[in-house]
């Protein structure tokens, strides 16, 4: 269960972090765009991750299906 925040999003309980290394210019441009859109960078990254999973979930489903045949 999460809590509702003023922008309409629900904040789910998070139990792990992800640390990545990116080029300084890429990071600065991304953060600047997030600020311009008044959106937390972590929220944008979570949305990208969810979209990526949706686009490629067939890979996970295929893997699960192969595993159930054992």
C-alpha cells in the first residue's frame, strides 16, 4: 500500500535502491528536464522501467513458460 501525494501519484513502499553510473552531461540534461517538468528524477526513471518491462515482458513470460516445462 502506498500514500497519495498532491500530484495524484501513489508512492509505493520501496525496499531497494539502484545505483547507476552515467555520463555527467547525460545526468545534468536529464535532471534539468525533470526540474523543468517539476518531476522527481526517480519517478521518471521508475516510469521508464515499468514501460521497458511492458514492452519486453514477453521475454520474462517466455522464460517462465520454459521453466514450467521442466
